[in-house]
């Protein structure tokens, strides 16, 4: 939606660091799942762990909350997540406000996308579960 090429489940690059291009061959669903898992474990899980290390150590972050945050980071990026109202509310101890803040991330390139809103609603539900 923003003119960035992706493959699989929205990956913009391969494990070797090469960016996805429109000339790339399609990949299978198992390859897409493997790529997503690789990138998630390499880039997003460690970043969320670092962002919330204090809250995690204090037992304030459930697995569902963590998974929802990793999903959000996968979509908006770790830099955007670190600066987000989701993280600010969470660090201030307001879980409900943090959950509600997921819903702000429903735009891409300034355009509202119902698919993003659906994704944010599911992440919010997971976060609160």
C-alpha cells in the first residue's frame, strides 16, 4: 500500500539482507512461514524484549501482550513501536489505554485501510486476553 515490495507475509527483505524486488519469484506458503519466523525471531522479538525488559522482569507483560506487540512491531517497525502511545501507556501502567492505542495504526501512506483496522482489532483482543 506504500509502494514497498513485500513477499510472503509482508517481509521486505530476505535473511541475507537483500530487499524484495518486483522481479523476485513467488515463494511457497511454507517458505513464507519460515521467512516470517526467521525475521520475527531475529528482529522483532529481541527489540520488544529490550523495549520492555523492566516490565517483563516485573511480570507485567503476559505472553499474549508480548505476542500482540511483536505483531504490531512486525507491521509498523520497531522504531515506530518504541515511540508509540502503545508503549507509553504500557510503561505508565495503563494496559487498557495501551490496548486502545493499537487501533490508531490503521493507516498506510495516509490512507485508511480496513485490513489494517481488522489486524489491529485482533492484536488488541490478543493483548487483552
